[in-house]
């Protein structure tokens, strides 16, 4: 069975959906959870679910060797970013070419790049009075938010929506699609 490592920094709602999907369908295994925040809801949720948790601090990310060792030791096929708010070091990207996926809460290339995460994205979409927004699931390369797009899905933005209303609609799309797109992409991998 293919194995994934899920990286997150926040509440980890996507991570939970991914774990549930993996367990229900048996299409892949969540073998490792990685976080830079021991105090995150994600960390406690993964521990409660019995997933092994690996904590990276900032220094660790610039000296990624031990994390890389753990990922290789566990035969991780795919790294899945689900709200991981640290830049992935180039060495890790080089060690996992085409094997790191990310989800972004907007329609890239719009509203991507540095500083564009979570509510900042939805606030920018609202301010620009976009008629629609959505999600982008893409491969991670050395350029922020610029890897090959695997999947996009769209939702309308209503004129009276605030950022929280947009976020709620986008989050439902993420939960619906991310776990399955991961399974489909894993099938493409040798
Ligand atoms: C998700 O909405 C994801 O798209 C976003 O972080 C959230 C994590 O939510 N990622 C980014 O903004 C990356 N630039 P979760 O912790 O509830 O899964």
C-alpha cells in the first residue's frame, strides 16, 4: 500500500478528512504526521488518532536531514501539505521530485505566493469582488505555488459574502476533493 506523510500547522481539518478517507477506502496509509506547531489542533488530532507525529522546529527545517531520514526510512511515497505554513526546503523538494502535493484555497495562479494563506486569501478575493473562487491542488516545486496543477474546483462568490463565508464554502470543497485527488495521483506514481 502507498504511504503518505501529512504536513500541517493549524487545525488539520483536511488532514482528518484524508485520514478518514484512507482508513475507509484502504487506498493509502497515513504513515506520518509532520508539524512545526506542537500546540496545534492538528498535532493533538493526529496523536489521538494514533498517527506518529514528527515535530520540526525552524532550525530543523533549514537542516532537514533527520526529517528526510525519517521519510525515507518509512518509505513515504508522497508528502501531502495541508496548511503547512513553512517553506519546504529545496533539499526535500529535490529528494521527492513530483512527490509533494499542496492544497491552496484559491484558483492559482490568482491569490498565490508569499503571505497568501488562510483568511488572507479569502479577504483578497472579497476585496477584488471576484465572481468565483475555489481550490487548487498542485505539485510543489522550488517556486512558491507554481507547480503543476493536478485539480481545481470552483465556487461562486456572492456579493454580500464576507471572508468567513467564502472560507466556509472553499473548505467544503477541500474536504470533498483533496483525499480522493491524493488517491488518484498516487496511482500515477511508480
Ligand atoms: C486550508 O484551507 C488550505 O487550503 C490552506 O490552509 C488551510 C488549512 O486548513 N493552505 C494554504 O493557505 C496554503 N497556502 P486545515 O488546517 O483546517 O486543514
